C-alpha cells in the first residue's frame, strides 16, 4: 500500500513561486501534489495518512551545499569514512539534504585517502546525501592561495586528473581550477567529457585568460571575489568576467564577512538570480559544541561569524551554515524566495548529475526542509524519510 505523508498549512516555495497556506502531498517518498487548502479539503485521504501541521512555516526543497569542508568536528581532510558520515548526519539539523564534500590541496597520499573516504561513503549516508566531490584544487594559482596550503598546489597534470577520477569512482562533481594555468584548456575539455563542472577560483587570471576558460567550459566560479584577481578598469580580471558574462554561475559565502552585503546586492543587479549559489565553505569546528576548535591543523576561535587563528587572530575561514546564510540574505534585503532559490534549486542546477530534487514539484524526490519565521529548522526530510524533526508529532487522517 502507498505511504502518504502530508505537510499541511505551509508556506511553500516550489522553486518557481511561493504558495501560502497549502499542502505538500508525499506518496512513496516522492512529491505527489501541491494543494491549496480548498482543494485539500475536497480530497479523501487513506486512513493511515500522516499529517503534519506546519503552522505556516516555510517549506522548501532541501538545501544543497556544494562547497563545504567540515562541520561539528568532522573534516573531509580527515580521510576517514566516519568523518564524511558524521558530516552527513549533522547537516540535516541545518536543513541540508545534499552536499559535495570539498577537498583542498594536500599531499598526494592524503588527498587520495580523502577521495577514497568520500567514495566509500556514497550510498551509506545516514543523513544528507553526497552529490559528488568538490575538489578545490590542486590545479590552483600559488599567487591566490587564500588559506589553502600553496605547497600542495600543482601544475595541470592530465594523468593525475585521471587518477583522481578513478579513485573517486567517477564521483567528482565540481573542480575548482585557475584558468590561467598552462594546459588548462586540455584539462577543461577532458573534465567536460567526464561530466565534471569546472569552477574558476584561487586564480590570478586576466580577463583574457578567463574568456579562454569560459570558451573551454569553465562556467562556474568558487567563492566569488575571494582569492581571485580583482576588478580593475584596465583589466576586469576574474571578478569582472564573472559579473559581465551571465552564463557563468558563482558561489557566494553570505556571512557578511567574506562578502560585504553591498557586493552581494551589486552581484544581484548584474547576474541572473539562477546563477547565484549560496555555499558555506564551512570548516571543521563549525557548530562544534565542545572541545578544542581546530581548522587547517591550527587552533582557532570563533569571532563575529568567522574563525580566527588563536596565535595571531588571522582569519582562518567560514563558520556559516546554510540556514544562517538564508537568514543573512533576508536580513540584507533579499526576498525569502530568492534566498531559498540560491540555497536549493540553483546548486542542483549547477551540478546537474541527474538529481531528482531541487523543486517542490510532482515527481521530484521528497527532499524537503522546513523552518519558521525565526529561521529555526523544524523538519528535514530526505527521499520522504524524516531525518530531523523539531516540532509536534503528526496527526492521523481521521482528524481531517
């Protein structure tokens, strides 16, 4: 018999529009229908139907974080399956239903171990699903390392790239590269054939370098404005190319530190909304409740939304979660539906690995997050199964 679950009295963002006081009907783990309250009352439901009263809370397709290094003491660089599964389990508390574990440049041995740990984790996730690896390097510019270890950055090597793909089980979804590197054109063509999204980042590329990269298929960009050649009136650089060319999508870290709110608003003016992707780029100690906070193998402390090195106060990286990012965007003046678009359907569109999620529409997987007006997560559902619940127990169909 078909299992029916209904999320009633919700404010629903379908990925296309917002519908108030409506219901999402889920049958056998897939979205079956989206109904107004009037149409809901006209229907007859099976006796074993389970109904959750969402009390006006927002319901959206689940968040997908395509750039995340760690959370709650777990880190992709640990090279441990338990760490990847720990991230999966933790992320549902923040509305995330899918993610791309992101690996930064390490020694050859450590990086291969990290790739293998993600490959083994795919298919056994206890929470958020893995939608492929995001490799942030190692083919990056040593002139724009950010906080990444420049000693592990490499020149383009197609044989090494082939090994990464094989070790991953063909599960590399995104790769951040510096478009200006020698032989990047060949790498771009190779990765495109393998279904890997190439993203410009940690790059000192000129505008002309970036145009060549776009022509070769580098159509995404990593943490916009951070660790990339600045906009200049005689050389628009990477930043200018991203803003000028509408077909290039871009990540933003909306913690009000990595990008000033005014820059995000400027980006919104020049870039189609469906090309802006909210990410966290979060580190191991994000949301860690106890113990020593370690990021990039150094002790850090939390200060005003970011982590700083304990030794000298230097910024060590992001402490953002996806739900905080959505809240921050709304506080910057964005409509809730635009913030949700950046967190849910847009990232799915970028990776586009035949994922049947990203929208609250009939036939899609029931990957859903719900939050109240205070941006507190009330429910996270993955493939129709509730993985996190912070609300009253459901009611049976007989009370309808």
